[in-house]
């Protein structure tokens, strides 16, 4: 996803990170670039889970209309098996 403007879609986003150890991390935010920097230790913050699994790269993300829908989608993604997570999140991406 190099060269992608991470905040091209305004509002809430649900994202999946691929960590250095191959695991996936799911989260939601309104500022994806800031959150990715936090997960990679470039700025303060980030999840405890990703601290020992750096560097993390963005696998995919989906825009959501509001915080409530983002948190619901995040919870749904977290309940899925690893092999289904990316496919499910990409299924929520708007079609061109």
C-alpha cells in the first residue's frame, strides 16, 4: 500500500496491520497515518500488542460512516479466523 494517501477518505476507518511476526492486528481510527506511526513507535501511543511485533505495515482498511459502525465492524473482524479477516474487511470497501 505504498504511496497511498492514508487519510484520503474522511471519517472513521477500520484497519488491519500485518506485524513483523506475521500476525494481524485490527483497530479503528479517524487518523490512519497517525495511528500507524504510533503502532510503529514513531510517536507516543500504539497498542501493547504491536510494540514487540514491529515493524507493522498496513494490510488494508475500510472507511466507515461513524464511530459506532467502525467499532461494530472492528468487533466483527476480531471474531473471525485469521484467514478470513482480510477478505472480510476488503468486502466492506466501496466498489469503484
